[in-house]
C-alpha cells in the first residue's frame, strides 16, 4: 500500500478544520514535466506515476496554481510542472506553510 501523508493535520485547531492557505511551491531543477490529456489524465494516476503513490495529486495542483486546484479546468495538452522529488517537495511545501503562518498566523 502506498504511503499517505495527511496534509490537513496542520489545519486543525481545537479539532476543527480551518482554511487551507495557498502557498507557492518553489521550482527546482529536479522538477519533472507532464503533458496533461483532457478526459484521459487523472491526478491520482499522475501522482502514482511520479511518486509511486496516488495521494499527491494535490501537490501537483499546488505547483500549477493557474488552474485553481480544479483538475477539470486544465486544458488539453497543458504542460504541468511536477514537483520532484517528493520528499524535498513536501519539505518545500511545509517550509512555505511555516512562513505563511509566521506572517499571517494560523
């Protein structure tokens, strides 16, 4: 079974879910690219292909914010940035969250 990482744990305050802020995931020279095919590609499958886990489609969407986090809004033949490798990309995400929390609070 693929590893799961619960990103929502950082957004629980007193057991209640809070808003998940947008944070910019910095580009790295190790990032990969993927051509999205409308009505054929799926974030869970892309995540599985690059990370060996279907659970990180949200990370790919976060790295491509012009689509507003909605997979159905991605045009056919769009070149997506895939944050890679996974562990350093998750650390980049966590670092961006920490910076967000320092600036704006939780």
